[in-house]
């Protein structure tokens, strides 16, 4: 089969059309994927830099799960302290009523109410955990903030689930020997016992408020780090996107330009062919 000989003009037009088709393919791929860098072949530096940024963002996203659990653990302890505080305030009201009473029978009934509420303090503390960690049961909570786990916050809990001063000074300082402490036959002695309970309640309230403030401070730190981590993740992903994502508007305009160029190239090739045919007619 004889070789087909093309004129220089036809070869130039044909090469231009082939290059334009290749560029159209690239533009169409970018529009389809939304990326200008789909592999290391497209741009090794941007591809691997974006991958590194995305890896770090993924690691920080996993850290967010732990931070979220820590926040819930602090909130569970805070709810426990609030519930205990309400109970202690009720105990304070009962003790005040008993102190004002001159009836041994009434004091005995109030003392029983006082002890019933006191028993609830430990129960509430025991039920204030979250996901296996209870800051009111003496557990320690460690929160990791960065992907390497080197930046942390450790919060030591308080044990209010046993007797003694652990139960915010109430377990041993209430009606220690039962209602008889308050309904002593000698009203003055009973009043002294009630005053001891009142003082214990006041100490408990002070302890509760101090501990709530300590947990609240740590909770604010964790929430601040949670917000910071979210912003860092967004920043990392944004940086990665800037390196590999295509500008859809720009690529659409580029594709339209290339398609126009392709049409003009085909027309130019047709004109070159017609010119060659005109020359050949001279010899026919």
C-alpha cells in the first residue's frame, strides 16, 4: 500500500488538532473529578503535600472522638455535682428546721429525712460516670489533643463513692448515730448535734463549689481545644484542596475554548485539503 503524503500545512493542522484533543481530555477529566491533580504524575509536589495534609487532618479527626468523650465525661461529673448540691441544700434546710424546732419527736423525724438524703449522696456519685470513667469515683481522665498524643490534659477525680470525708464531709458528719442524735432528751444537747450537722453541710457545699469550679476550668480547656482542632482540620483540608482541586469555572471556560480551537483546526485542515485538491485538478 503506497504511503500517504501530507503537505506541511496539513501536518501542522493535524498535529494541532491532536494536541487540542489531548488538552480537551485533560479538561474533561478535571471537570469529571473536580481535581487538577489526580495522581503524582500530574504534579508530584502538590500531590504528596496534599496527601500529607489530609493524613494529618484524618489523625486529628480521630482525636476529636476522644475529645468529645472527655467532654461528656466532664459533663456527667458536673451533672452529678449539681445533683449532689441540690441534695445537700435540702439537707441544710432540714437541719435548719430541726434546729428551730423544740419538739424531740419532730427532730427525730427530720433526722431520719436528713439521713435518707445523705445516703443518696454516694448513690449519685456512683452514677455520675460516662463511658467507664467516673470523676466522682476517683478515676483519672487523660485527654490527648494532637495526633502524636504528646499534648494532653490529665484530670484527677475525687472519690465520693465511699464513706468518710470522701462523701463531701457528710457521711460521718451527719446524724452519725441515727435520729437519736437530734432528738436527745436534753434539747440543748440535741441542738449541739444538729449544729454539727449544719456545719458539715456548709463544708460540703463549699467543697462541691470548689470541685465544680475545678472541673469547669478543665472542661473549658477541653472545649477550647476541641474548637481549635476542628479549625485545624478545616485549615488542613482547605490547604490540601487548594493544591489539588480544579477551578470548575476556569476549567469550563478552558474546555469551551479548546472545543472552539478544535473546530477551527478541523476547518483549517479541510481548507488545506481543498487547496491540495485544487492543485491536483490542474493535472487532471
